[in-house]
C-alpha cells in the first residue's frame, strides 16, 4: 500500500511555518478528493502553516490573524482547481491540525 502523500519517512516537510501544527490528520474523503485532482495534502497544509489565506474572505482571514495573537483555532479554506474546497483546521491549543472536506466536519 502506498504511503499517504503528506508523509516522508513519517514526517511532513514544511517551510515558513508561522505556528505549531501539532499532530497531523486527514480524513479519507479529503485524501481521496485531493488524489482525484492530482493535489497533495502537503500543498494545503503548507499554505495553512504559512498563513496563506488568499482563498478566504477578509473577515475569516482577519480572524486567523487575530487567532495567531490570542491562541484561538486557525481555520483555512482552499478552493480546489476542479471544484470543491478543502479545509485545514488547527486547534486552539495547537495539539492537532486536520485536513478535511466541509462535508466531513
């Protein structure tokens, strides 16, 4: 069986991280949707961890910026190229980050 795309030797390699992600997880639905579109989980976790909220409205992006200062939950939503969205959520205590589809929530 093929290893999940977000792991390399059981480690996710990220650069320019602006906050701690904690334990990483992804729902089967999100992994399948990304594979169908030729995308990897790492791409979206990297964007989330580097504070790329360009697919989000101003209010949500501002809430994430505030969450960096206050320790609240950080939520990212990314548009997929062939339609649909994927979410990345880091819990307030920074213990875990989950990649999921909106319908998985």
